[in-house]
């Protein structure tokens, strides 16, 4: 069952109709296109691999969450660009099916699918990711195998609770080194079978799985609840049982995003992260409305490649050596995105500068700076690749991003203790007006989602708000004080 929520029931259809007419959701076509099948990154990238194989790519954030889960998991370290993965994938998939393995979770150490390799990078923040993975997880073993050499494992069965003679022994079994399939793969398949046999019972490998909901819901809920302790004022659980029944959000890696943008069809993409309170504000309602509209998948991409840090790993930041990964997309495949901040702004923080390819001998380029959450419908073959986006068109060449807070979405009082929105409490002179303004803007954001997804807005309440954001973008973590748009820092 899909439940479409609205905080205060006021004139929903009227506001949604008004938004559609005034362009609060900018679009080439208002009606949502027919849903297309979920893109299969691995089948598209590895010759001979079947559609719907056991492989599922995971971000760094999700990979670390898997390493922290109880149970045994099959993990593949590498991506489609790795020769070993290209040679082994079809064989691993075939044997995994025989052993009843549902998922082999695949972490690509090349965060961009190319040069930004956590195992070899000279950028300290990037290299630190691999140090964290090996020191705190993969090498917590009686015989550590990850030494940085060519013989390092690429396929492992990992169990964080496993011990041997009282010592942690997390790598149950592994395969490393070169993949030899010169005999057609028979001998290699035997090696893969021996690996799965270590956890097999009656010929079936007892390996765990983690759904997208099981990854995203705890991350989103825990981060919200850790920061906003009073559920009566700020709301408690964001994603719950209602979303678990029909969850369409899918976290994707940078290489998957690049592949998605090159794939024909109509794709719904949400830029946002579990770290971002503005994303958490609307992620439930984006999921519910997308599901109600028949959208099979909303691809979620986090511009922070580790799902947290505001350092070099935040590619939408001019200070990052990796800003070209964002800049080349924003001026290339995503050209035409509408942003609150204009590249003509005198403020350096309102745009993203980058060197093409990261080559500092090239001319410095400028890209528009989207903030999260930012929702688009994309089709590479459309008259405009960005078919529509979820943003208020102010009608004068400027735009306002829908940055709000979860408590305003849910009609709760809360507060936002920033220089622009000082904390207010009931009894303060401006309390009622402040809450009405924030609730109204939140309702406008929800009504704009209805328009974006082409939903019937009858019987759904809404409200009004000015939504004129003019603050600086906050690039820090959840606790940063940046004030952007109506609700905070994206």
C-alpha cells in the first residue's frame, strides 16, 4: 500500500495545479513517461553475463555497512573494468546460481570506474578509505591477505563474527590472483565451487543479503534520530514498514551513474545522501510518490563518494581535486540543469570550478552547482536530456531549491537554529508566523512532487510559503550551519 502524506490539509489540488502552470517543476513534459526496466549495469558491461546476475554494485558507504552486518556475505572487490572481473564474472555467476547464492555484493575500488583507486591513490583522503577497509574489516583475520599486491583476494566470503581459536577470522574463503579460463573455465569454476562449499549446507551456500531498504532505512533513520532527539518536535522514524512494502530507491555508484546517463530510456534520479538532513526531509515522500506513479526505480546518487565526508571526496566542491567528476557531468550529460545558485554569481561558493580530466595544465572551467536533494527525470535522447526537475521556477530566470526539514514536512514545530531562522518556541512573538511559513514551503515542496510524478492531487492538502532562499551552501556534515533555501545546507 502506498500512503501519500501531507502535513496540513489546505487546498492541495489548487496549489498543485498552480505549480504545474507556473513551472514550479520545470519540465519538457509534465506527465511521467512510461516506466522502463531497471538498468542492468553488469550485464551491459560484461560480455556474456546474463541479465539479472547475482552481482550488485555497492557504494563505499553500503560496502562498509555490509562489513558491519552479522552473517556471511559474498563480496567481489573490483569492477567491470578489471580484467579479472571480466574473465571471472560469467563463471562466478553460474556457480553462484548452482549454490543458491542470491547476491554477490561488488565494491569497485575505482570510485570513478577509472583512475580514482582507493588502493593506490596519492590523495590521502581517498587512500584512507582502503586503509579503513583493510585495517578495520578485511584484514581482521588470523591470516591477513590484503597486502596491496596483485595476489590480493577479489572474491571473498566474509563473516564479521567468525573466529578461529578465539581470534577473529573474518575471511571464510577467498580467491585471488590471476583468473585462468584458458580451458573454457572448467577448472576455474571448480575453484569458485570450492569457495561456496565452505558455507554450503546440502549444496546450498548459506549467505546473507541486504536489500536497498535494509541499507538506506537504518542509515537515514539513525542519522536523523541521533541529531534530533525530540521526536515530538522533529519527528522520529522516516522510513518504516509502509516504505518497506514498496521501496523503489536504489543507491548507485559513480560508474553506475555514468552508465545510467548513457543508457536509453527515461530515468528518475535523485541526487542526495543519508548525511543530508534536507534529503532526509523528503526521501520518504519521494519514494511513496514514485511508487504510486509506477516508477520502478529512483536512482539515488551521493555526491560524497564515501557517503559522509565534506573533503576531497565531495566532488561537487571546487576545493576538491575530484571536482571534475561532477563538473564534466554538470556541463555534459546533465547540461541544462536548473540551480538556485547561478554561475554568474560573484560568490565563489555558488559555482563549481574544475580542471577537465583533473589536469591542472588545462583551463579552469565552471559548472552550475546543484544542491541536494535534487530530483530529475532524464532521457539522453530527449530534446533536453533533463526532461524535468523538481525545483521552483521563480518566473524571472531564477530558481529556488526545495530545501526543507522532516519536521516541517510532517507538520511538527521543530526549529532551525541558524542565522536566518533563529530557534523559536511557542509563545515567542514570531513563532506562529515562522511555523506557518515553513509548513507552507514544505507543503509546496510536496505538491511539486505530485506534479513531478504526474499524480492526481485531489484530497491532498497543501499550503503556501515564500521559499525565497538566499543563504550560503553548507558543505559540512549534518551539523554544519550553512543555510540554503528554506531549510539548511545541501
